[in-house]
C-alpha cells in the first residue's frame, strides 16, 4: 500500500491528475437531480463499449471486398468469443442510439436547451447525427447483400439533392459504383473519422456541462430569464448544490453498469445479427432494409406518394435539421415545466406515435417482395398432378408468389389472388400476365404458351365461396 500511495503521489505531482479530475467530479449539481438525468451517461458508457469492442474486432476484420464477408464469418463462427464480441458491439450500438434519443427527448421535454445551454443542445444534436451515421456505417461493414444494396439506395436518395447530388452519391459509393473504394471509405469513416468527431463533440459537451452546470429540474411558474438566470443558478448551487461525486454520480454508475450488463447478457443469449448472402451485384433479388433505428424512415419513403418522393427525401431531413438547430435560439427563455408547455408534450407524443407506427409497418414491409416465399402446399393447390398442379409450380418459379398472396402464403406487394377466379376472366388473366400492370413486369417474353396455360388454369381455380 505504501508503494501504491507513493506512486500515486509521484504521478499526481508530475501530471496534476487531481487538478484534471476535480472540475469533473467536484462540480456542484442541483440536489434534486433525479434518475431522469442518467441517460446521457448511459450513452457515454455505451460509446466506450463500442470503442473497446470495435478496436478488438478491427484486429481480425479485413476491409477488403474479397475478404470482409469471410472475416466476419470467421469472427462469428470460429474466433474465440467472436460471436459474443460481435453481439456486444452490435447491441452496444443499438443501446447508444436508443439512449441518445431518450436523452434528447428528456432535454426537450424539460426545456434544458434554454439559456445558457443552447450550445449543449447544438453539440448534442450533432452527436445524435454522428451516432446514427456511425450505426449505419457499421451496417455497411457487414458487406452482405443487404449492406451493399442499402448503400446503393442511400446513394440514390442523396443523388437527388439539387446541385451537389452527384457529388454526394459518388462520396457515398466511393466512385460511380460500389467496390473496394466503397468499403475502404466506410471502414475509415467507421473506425476513424466518426469516432474522432464524436470524441471532439463529447469533449465540448462535457466542458459545457461543467461550465454552465446541469439544468435543475423545472418548476411550473419559474421561467428562465437570461438577464438573471446565471446569478440565480449560482445562488441555488451555493444553497442546495451537492458535489457530483458521489452524491449524484452513483445513479449514473448504477444505471450505466446495468446497461453494460444488459448488453452483455443480450449478446450472449441472442448474439449478433445474422449475415445475409454474400455480396453479388448480379443478384437483384434483395430487400435492403436498414436497422431498426432507421426502419421508420424506410417505411415513410415506401408509403409516401411517388410524386412527392423527391421533395420528401430532401425536404424532411432539411426541415428537421432547421428545427433542431433553431430551437434553442428562438425559445431560449420562458417556462420550462412540461405542464406549462403542452405543445412540447404533444410534439413528443406525435413523434413517438408516428415513428412507432411507421416502425411497425417497416418491420412488416408489405410493399416489399417476399423472396423467401415457399411453394404453395398441396392442401392449398388442391391437386398433386395435372395442369392445376403445374400452374402452381409456374406461379412459384416465375416469382409470382413473391408479390401475391394465395390463402395466406406469399408476399403482400401485389393484389391478393386468393379469389382471382371470381375477379378476372381467363382472357383478362392472360392479358394481365403478358402485358403487365402497375409495379408488375410483363411476362410476354418470359413464359411459354404451356406455362401460361397452366398458370391461368391454376388461377381460375382460386375462388372463395
């Protein structure tokens, strides 16, 4: 113990460790700060988990188009603790995105963005943007079919931006199309640039917390006045403030520890996300879907009318960014308590309900073909041989079952054909199959007369009495 104390005294004297940590751990905070204040620290701890696991995974992951997919398979299936490590990294990313979102919601509801904490809100907004981008870049590094086509979709959307759209698309793809430069670029973004940006903004964010203090729990009837707030807040801390450590820090430590334990438990029990098929640009039967935190936006793009798609892709993110950036400047004073700001409660409820509903639809994604659809069972076909049976096989082989449902089997993108025999005549079916329809390709050059006859015979038997 004597040697430990002596070593500490030596390092403290040379490095000034006490002076470095004292402002962080010794600054005063309102004594009535509650458990609602722990989400920011939980986000920080989740980020530290990402750094540790990400560096470890990078020692095995090979950012090469020919080896990235295989290296992830090796990590998951063969490397010691590789599956758990990938799981921790994945679920840690999900936790980080979730808690930064909850933290922003808490700050918005309690109007903690008001004077003098406008810059804290701005840095937090950009931290949220970098965190989501970090998650998306991690999805790209899986380098499977879903990853490359998700990137293509993202580049196509960015390409619609006026004036700079082509440059943005090329930046996302690392050129005119995806390849080795694409993976190299996103690997550097994921491992270097995005973490560096997060570290820099975190440093500013924590500095602002120490400089301006954490916002006190709001009280109805006590508005923020920029002219008097600083002196009032200092007086509050002198009378009722407590040191951050250990009086308030223990809640952060307990909650963040529980979060890390939860991440590890889920990683062990559930594991990392399964890899899709290896990347192959010649295979277009892909259903690119983002991870859960962007699934609602994926649903919104799928459900909006095609005529306003370009305006929505550009306008919606732009409007959201303007609102988030302008908020602390146009509303930096006045009431903070949610009861005195019913519009804030209403806005949060609307956003939660909207995102939740779109997320559910995105998870179902009835507008996407179901490329995993199995051939119809004999009990549904109603025959084991002959034209009806052969027609059912054509229905599956030609991909009709990817988009059309029959008796509960198949996709939902196209009309339900369970009652097709009652709705269309034989000639109408032939015309529709050969000439195509809205969102349906023509099969005139892709189906033989015998296959067409068998398919129509089968569809004619689809009747609901």
